[in-house]
C-alpha cells in the first residue's frame, strides 16, 4: 500500500482496486466448491455480503495527519497504549486482531493523538502480516514527524493459528519496530518497553 500525503492528508490513492462483482462471483464459486447449495434462500445474499465485507476490511479511510509545532520543547515519550486493531492475514484470509502500542520521542513537531490510532487502522485495512504492519506504522511516523525516536509494539491473536493448524486459542504474537533513540538509547528503550508491557489488567 502506498500513501499519498498532500498538506497532511493521507489518501492512499494507489491502493488496490476491488472488483466487487468479481468478488461476488468468486464467493459463489467457493460456496459451490464447498458443497453448499447456492440456490438455498439462506445463502441467496451471501456472495454479496462476502464482497461487501472484504471491501470494507480492505479499504482504508483517508485522514488528515494533523501536526503541531512542539513549541514547549516537550522531550519525553508520548505513548498511546492498547489501540484496538484488526486485519486480514494474507496467507489464509483469516482475521488477526489485538492491540497496538505506539509511541515517539518528539522533535520539532507533535501529532494529534487520535492520528496514532488512525495510522494503525489505515495500514490494518490490507492483506497483511503482523511484521509488516508493525514496520509500516513505525516508518510512517518516522517520515511524517522526523522525531528523535519511534516505537511500535503489536500484540495479536491470529485466527489462522487459533482455529486451524495447531489450534492454540488465545496465543498472542508480539512484534516490535524501534527507531532512533527508542532503539539506540538504553534508558529510552527500557522506558518505552516498560510502558507498553503494562496491560489493562495492571490498572
């Protein structure tokens, strides 16, 4: 997925084009291949619903990346914890879901806090692997803000692991992407990881 940013607006104009009719036909073919009676009343609207669902899951919403001058010279970590997200595994087309912890050490500009959630959601609306999603969020913040450091940690349960294969319900995968001082400065790295490893159960 490629982002276009003009005056801070992220529009994703180069994202994939979804052929809704082709998805409907493919869903009907899949049902037939699975032995389902696609003429049954209960399944009559299923191909359309499947197409609608995938279009929603794979279409990111544009947003404006509102930033402000760091006039007060704030030089400590800014961290948004436990941002809920869901995405689609590109290997099995099954969902994975969890929480993202996103932080940065500001330089000359700071970003509106809601935009940390927006950028996670934006990159989640794609056929993904968790590792790439983690680095995409970190890379976007690094490019957009030019901060002193960036840290992103994702914790997610993958239904391709919970419902099939090893069937380990509740198992979580954790990935991280650290940039700048959050990676290179031991004290800053320790502080960021300490903040992100606290869960809602600790509150």
